[in-house]
C-alpha cells in the first residue's frame, strides 16, 4: 500500500502530465482541443478503462480552464 507522501507525488506527476497533454492538444488542435480530449475520455470509458477516461477528462477540464484564463487575461 503506497504511503500518503507517495500518492501526493503521483497526483503531482499526473497533474504535470495533464498539463503537458493540454498544451500539446492546444498546439495541434487549437480551439477543438477540449473536444478531442473529451472524445478520448468517452472512448476509454466505452472500452472499460475508467482510469484513462478520468485522465482524459482531467485534460479536457484543464484545456477549458486554460482557455478561460486566457480570455480573462485578455480583457
């Protein structure tokens, strides 16, 4: 069983991975990046892989948050 400190490291690493994927998707797909991440989330859910589905869902949320932050800073 992992220690609490170990699980925090995994959460931090997962957060960094999600942020990296958000940046990559935004670069490759522009305004459709969140929809692409949602597609992968749904695809993995349909195939029974809830871990990957949740990870892609997190990426979609991060893309949307980054877009929201950019819109707020532009005003």
